């Protein structure tokens, strides 16, 4: 049934993809290896092809090689979802005029933090602070569930954990072997409404499926956070994670060559709540990226209709009824 739905939406879009949209040529866009980026890519691909008449090539990649390719070859044309906090070279490319930042594709930014389940926060509101957890380690199961070794969050969390003095209270830092087992630990806790305390991020299907409450680590302090991000930080301190800028960027050449499509990508943006909902649906349905794009296009017309110019809106008018 999902395949039939996809074919139906594709047919409706293709029915009007003519006229001025045919001027669009070939476009290369990234397909990163995480879920939210893949949703962004497949939604953008559909709108470019069916609304603007583009021929779209998706380029499977990850952050570091995508930015390296941009710097060395000027390809791909568009990086659909880039977490700039982990790519300092991006700012050099931007300053040199090689790339143009088109949008904050996650309008309220990427979120990282330490969390407990909402049911635990409702029953024990004191656990929403580090002081409360330090005083009641048994209520969180005596464990801090952390991301795998080698992830960007590994070192930062370890230094925050040292500064929290939780270990002196009897809380163990437990690093999961993979993102999958970290996610599974939250699902398992929810099944039995058991204690859970640990690191996670958004937008993700996990935070879309399981309501979580962020634990207050104190205000974000740039110097403290930057020190915590270094393995040899001499003075770890408590600092919340900053909101990460998550952007869509394109080469300067592409923006000049395809201004209408560049304008589409300037408008294309999701809130964290929207993306969490979409990813939770994808997880629950076992849907692939194309099917998830169809779900978004079919259920969020009020969001994406305003991204289009008049020609593309006419081409996709059958989907907007």
C-alpha cells in the first residue's frame, strides 16, 4: 500500500511538471547517513523534480567527505543538512565565497542534552537537575547511558560527567556500543516505566516516540563547552550543549545557475517537532525514505506549499487540493 501511495503521489506531481520548470538542469544533492538528512533530501528531490523539472542525482556521503568534496571540486551542488558545529572548515568556505548558506534547515537547531523519561520527571521533578540526581542516584538506576566511544559527544559528555561529580554519588557512566543499543535502552525503559538517565539528541525518531525531559546542566558557557570538547581539558566544568546550527548550503555557482531552485532550498525548513513526528512515523511503519517523503507531502501541505514559487505550485497543484 505504501508503494501504491508513492506511485500515486509521483503521478500527481509529474502530471504538471512542464512549462517554465523545464528550464532546470541537473542538480546533485547529498544523501547523508542519518535519518533526518535523508528525509530532507528525498523531500527536496521530489519537489525539485516534480515542481521545477530538475534531474536530481543523490550523492551518498557523510559530513567530512561532503565538505572535502565541496572544497576540492565544488560538488555536490547542495548539502541538504549540515551540522556546522562539527565542520569548522565550512566557515572558511563560506567566508571565501565558495558556498552560500541558504537556510536553517532545522529552524530551531539541533538539540543535544542529558535526559530522563517524562514519566520519571513527573513523579520525581527533582531529577530534572544534576543536584537532584546526585542526591537520588537510585531513582535513575545508578547509571548514565552515554553515546559510543568515538562519537563527537563522547569526550564532551565525559568531561561534563567528571564535572557533575555523579560518580562520587554512585552513578556509573555506561557507554553503549552503538547508537542502536542506546536507542533500544530508552525503548526498553519505556516498556516497563523503569529508570533511565543519559545522553540523546534531536531530531530523532526516539525523541519523537518517547517523551523525554531534559536535565538542567546549567547555562551554556562557550569557553567551558569548548574545553569539555577536548580530551586534555584541564578544568572540566558543567555546561549545557549549545543549539547547533543545522543548515542547507549550496555552491555559489549553483545559486547563480539555478536561482529558482536555490530559492526553494532557502524556504525548505523543518521544526524539530515536525521532524521528530516524521521520523517517529517512519520508524513505526518501517518506511523507507521515499515513503517517508510521501507521508510528509501528503500530510504537511500547509508547511511545504509556501516553499514553492508560482510555477512549481501550479505544477504540484494536484497535491495541494
